[in-house]
C-alpha cells in the first residue's frame, strides 16, 4: 500500500537503456538486457536519496521463523506483529467483520443507533459507563487528533502497540549495532522496545523472528517500482547521465578485458570520470530541499527564533511580540 506520493517524478529504467543503445549504435536484440539491467539497478543506491523514498505498508506472513521483506525496502519506520489473526476476521486479508448490514430497497432508509449494553435500549436512565463503539477509517482520517491522542505521551512509541492499530504489538530488534541498524529510521521504536517478548533480526533477504508462525505489519520508506517490479529512477538529467555512463563503463570495461584493445580502455576510463561527476551533481540536486521545506525548517530552528527575538528588541518591541498578520514575515518566529 502506497501512503505518500513522492515530489519527484519517476520513470522506467528502460528509458536509460534505450539511450545507451542509441548512443553506442547497439542493437537491442544482440545484447543480454538482463545483465545491463543488473548493472543499472546495482548502481541505483548511489543515486536514490531519502528525498526520493515513499512511505509504504506491507502485511507479511511469518512461516517457519522467517519472512521475506519487500524488495524495495530502504528504511524501516516500524515493525509490529501478531501471532494470531482476530477471531472476527473474514477471508479477505485486511478486513474484519464489525457489523452485518441488510440490503435496503430504494424507498427504505437504514437507521444506525448506539444501544446501551445493559438495558439494550437506544435511550436509557441506567447510568452505565462509557459506551465504546467502532468507528470507520474515514472518521479516523478526518479526525487524526482523536485517533493518535493516546500516543501523545512521551515514551509511548516503542512500548506496546503499533501506531496503526493496537491489535499489533511492536517487535524488538535484536542484533549487533553494526548489522542492520542502518536499515532503521533514527529513533525507530523497534530499537528501544526491550519489553517486547518477541524479536527479529536481519538475514537478507529475510527477517528472522523469534516466533514460528504469525504476521508482520511493516511500515517503511521504499523505492518506487514499476509494474514489472523494477526500481524506477528520478526523472532528472544528471540521474540519466550517471546511469548511462555507468552502463557505458561496465560495457566497455568488459570489452577491454575480452579483447585488450586500448580504445576500449580509454572509453571506459572516461565513462567512469563522467559517471562520478554526474553522480555528485545528481545527489546534490536531489537532496536539496525546496524553498518551502527549508523555510519551514528554519522557522522552527532555535537560532532563527533567537534572531527574531533580538530583531524585535532592537526595533523597540518586546522580544516575543504579536505582529499583525499582514505585516508579519511568515518565515520568522
């Protein structure tokens, strides 16, 4: 499930391959395209920065202590687990039966009421406690302040339930500090959740869990994939150039090793230099925040707030003063 759209447009990696064939006068049917795709995809981690990742949710089954994690996984936000599905689950994964509704005719109306659990009436005087009702996802999306209010306390994350549902419990990450820790978001709840009775560790391409059977709910930042499961690339000229030069480098280096002809050696060496230059430019431009992102960060920076207070004082105002909305610099506190 894709939750957040990326601000950078992405295209298929085949776009660069067609440029490689055209620039080097190579006929597509005469080459092993799977090998060229491997070269390109192996190189892509050098170009895809955190700015190009998208938020995804994966619902995975644990079989014999192992679960294969998604191919596009880059950074883990949270991993939660449950050993058994709820008893009211239906046959469709992700759905649970909360109420059966009878189909109505054109002139009929469906009335929904909250019934008192003690006297079983819609209105009563028995002064029972609070009545708990299930609400749908649309209501939760419209009122996030209500849905996430129970997680507002410091220390709530990492000690108990997942932020997505209290039916899923946080799973503890157990491994050395040097293996798999870089796959987690800084401050990830799984790293600090020592009270969890179960745990997991990395053993690429799988996660090994302490329980034999169950389910995993994984929130992660992933790379964009096309319909064939191929990693897509940011639509940027420096990205295209870097991948193109990398393929050229790999291709002609192989030609040189097979033939030992000096012209191939010159081509692959030049391609390597051009690749490194384009890679540096691509990383700088793709990692640069937009003006709106930078302004939002700077307005919350403590040094910017101190500068605003000092400026207000020099202007004869209180250090922290209320300025009329029309005259206020929105990028200062």
